[in-house]
């Protein structure tokens, strides 16, 4: 299946993040011998025999050495169901550990605020949790999480096996605070029963969305995340980069007030004000997007890789076999995909740091990431899993070189210790522009002065 159009050759000259594929031995993804199905039969048999012969002794030892522990693991709402499979697999291998799943809001900003409230009060309820790629520096600085280097070194985990950019997102002050669980990059989904090819540029998308809206029972031409929340910033960063703009440069200078950013915001306004998006597009987040798209309501949609697995799930999707993916359309400077993704961290106040680490290590190791990829459609951060047959078969996306390239070249959000504040300021001004209250020029000017004052504080 040809997923990617070759349109945008050289388009992603936007590789600001420089995630470099780690080159490592594919068979030893995480130094976990038990992950290597092929080589371990004999060893397993031996272990089983020993276990059978010494059941009583082993049980006694187990209960002495391995205290029964219950961990609380938190992450945002998981519409794919992968989390339960992941937890069950972990508990099966670690019978002395029970994991209770605490579901947090789907909105990353709301989850963030709940974690900050609990952790800053020293609450020990949550042991392990998933952190958006934009949080680790803040959580490390706030003293909310455990530093992981001692575990990583002790268990011989080779960080070079992971995409470099995802490791960097969890590194602060030279230390590792989070392990990469899955990575995200914005994609364009389209209905292959309606259009033959994905649009090459945003102007093409506007034209095609207008033309094909209404075909095959669709109500809309395009869906995006335009609600006032973190997802809006990601959508905006994609437009801004596609038109050649940026928010901050490497030296933390504010660069957002530029003709390029203004052109990008104008394009967003044009789309949001068009007749081919839902009337309430300003309330749309990822769940609203996948719900409408899976119901067959739209020709095109921007979303993360997880939606791919859902489109083929007969219980959830009315568009099975009718969906393809492509790079997001290009602006004047090319196509840009926003970098997202999730890491796992341990609450500094967890009463069970060892067991918490075992869970974190499992989820972010090869076995756990494989479950998240196959059951949840989320993209692994371990390079070697893209060569794993089961992963490749589970989702065409993962077998596609261009997609893996997109992941490696995705554009990060502004990198700053005060990112949450910058994001809030951007959300406010972008929302006002999309609602028609201010112009794109005013939004760019306001973002510049607000971010400059925040950085100067
Ligand atoms: C996805 C991304 C995350 C981003 C969020 C925005 O969950 O992985 O990085 O912040 O969407 O809604």
C-alpha cells in the first residue's frame, strides 16, 4: 500500500528536533532476555522444570522476598483499550504486583493540572504515571519525580536503542527523569473511498474539502483540534512551521511575530471559518475528532497515529478499509508534523519505587511498547520495533519508512522551562484569532509581547 505521497520532497527541512534513529542490535532492544522469543525456549523450559520440582520452596521464597504490592498507575483516558492489555501482561509476569489503573482526563492540560496539584502537596497515591513530552523538565524541577539513572544503569538499559529526541524530552539537568513510552506525530487521515490522493498543500486541502464535503454521507470536509487547549498549540505549531515561522529560536528569543507566522494563522482562520468544518470546530479536541471521523462524518482529519488502529476496529469504526494516511499538507515552506508523545515517570513520594520501576521498565521496554503499538496503534520509541514483523503487520503505518522519517523529523513545541505558561498564552491569542475577535497580525504581536514578558519574569 502506498501511504505517503512523494510530493514534499525535501519538504521537511524542518527537522528542528534532530531525532536520530538509534542504531543498535535489533535483538536486544532492552536487554531483556525474556523478550527474545526465539532464543529462550530452552531457558524457559529449564526454568519451568525447576519451578515444578521446587514449587513449595519457590513459593516460600517468593512470599518472603516478594511482598505483595499494589501500585497505582495513572494515564489519560485511553480510547483504544491498550492500557488494560498492558497492565494484565505486566501482572501476569509479576504476580506479586497488582496494578490499579487510574484514568485521568483525555485533555493533557487538565491531567497536567491534577498531577501538579497532587504532587506539589506530596501526595503518594499515584506511583507511576504517563507524562506528556512537554512536562518532564517542569516535573523534575518541581521535585515531583524520581530520577531514573540509577535504575537505568543497574538494569543495563541502553538508551541508544530509543529515538534520541524522545530520550532528550525526558532529560533535564543532565539526568534522566522519564522513559519514552510512545511517540506521536500529526498525520492527515483521508477517506480513500472519496478521494484518490491526499492534498499536497493546505490550499489543495481547502479546495478538496470544499469539493468533496457531502460525498458518501459525509457532513464535513476537514476536522482539526481548534479547542482552546494544548492540542490547538500543536495544530498551530504545524501551520507555523509549514509556513516557515517559529515561536522561539534556539537562544530563547521570541520569533513568533513574523510574516510567516501571520500567514500560518491566516490559513488556520480561513479553515476554521469555512463551511466545510463543523460549526463547533472551536470545541474540537482529539476525542471529538476521532468520534466524528469514525462515524464517517468527514473526508479529511488531522490526528495522531492512535486513530489509525481505531479506524480498523469493527466495534468502533464505520469507515473500516476506507481510510489512508499522509503527511500533513504543505505550506510555503513544506509540510510539518508536530512532535508529541508520552513518557513514564515515578512519583518521588511513591512508597514502592522498586516495583514502580519494574512497571515503568516493562511499559517502556520492548514487550510493553509492542503491546501499545499493536493494541493501541501508538508509535514505538524503540527503533528496533519498526523491524518487528508483528508490529509491522498490525499497522501499515509502522512498516512505512516515510512515516518513521516523519516521526524522526517532527517539529517540537517551544522548548522552555516555562513551556506551560507559553502554551497558555498561545492558546489565548490563537483562540481569539480563530473566533474572529482579533486579526492574525494582532495574535502574532500579542503572543510576542506576552511570551517576552513571561520569559523576562
Ligand atoms: C497527544 C500528544 C501530546 C500532546 C497532546 C495534545 O496526546 O502525544 O504530546 O500534547 O496530544 O492534545
